C-alpha cells in the first residue's frame, strides 16, 4: 500500500481496496466468552423461575427481599461512565479517562456493598441461607453468580486504572479497553435480567 493510500478507519473490516482485515482477536474472544456466559446465566434464570413458589417452608421472596433500586442505578450508570472513559482515551485525555474509569469502579463497588448488605440481612436477620429452602438455594446461586462476575470485572478495571495512573496506558490500547468494556456492559445487561426475575417477577 502506498503512502498516499488512506488509512483504514478504526474498527473497519475492509481496506480501501476492499481487502478484508481480520477483526481484533480480543473482541472475538470476548464475544465468545459472553455467549458462553449468557448460556450459563440462562440456565440459572430458568431454574430460579421454575422453583418460584415451590418452597413449602422458610422465608419467601415477598417476605424478605427489598428492591435494590439505588444500587441497581449505580451499576447501570457505570455503563455510561465506562463509555465516557473510552471516549476520553480516544481523545488522549488521560486525566479524564482515569476519572471516568475510577468512577466506574466506585459505582461497581457501591453495588457490591449493596449486595453484601442484602446478604448480611438475609442471613443474620431473616435466617435465609443457601440450604434453607429452594428459594434460598436458587437465589444465592443466581445473584451470587452475577456478584462473582462483578468482582472479576472490578479486578480487571482496577488493574487497568493502575496502568493508566502509571502512564502505561495509551490511546494505542483503545481496542483492549473496549474489549474489557464489553465485559462490563455484559455484566450490567445481565443485572437487568436478574433484577427483573428476582425482584419483580419473583416477588
């Protein structure tokens, strides 16, 4: 390709002359992971829905569950903040990137605190554990699975922020950051389903 040939736009899969360019392998891998994880979550969601109302003893959802509206807003808002961080990185505004990325982590941690507070109440005040009844088993498995994914995401986000603050993250790493953001958006999207099933339909 000569020096006069226009550069291929970011994210394009075709060159100027129609040649196909391989997509970023990190994103391909992440899409495959998301597909697999979606299947796993689907199984847990179906199990939860199937066993709703089948517990003959112990606390029931309507008796002990409180709708975590504030903490849900925090988690869903983090999709916006991580998107803002991506835009800042593309514009080479590294200070703004770190600020938005850090805010994403704070929102995720706030959500996890809400999960901790809810579980503490359910276990020590309401006596609901994973072995109490079918509701307890399916609830902790489904919500716990999501919480595990949030924790993994927070660890990766924190590592990325550390690299950013150390000056080792540049706009050239945009695709890697976007790949990680895909995972975080997935975690947020799954929470919409979990929230609907557990706190709306299940109650």
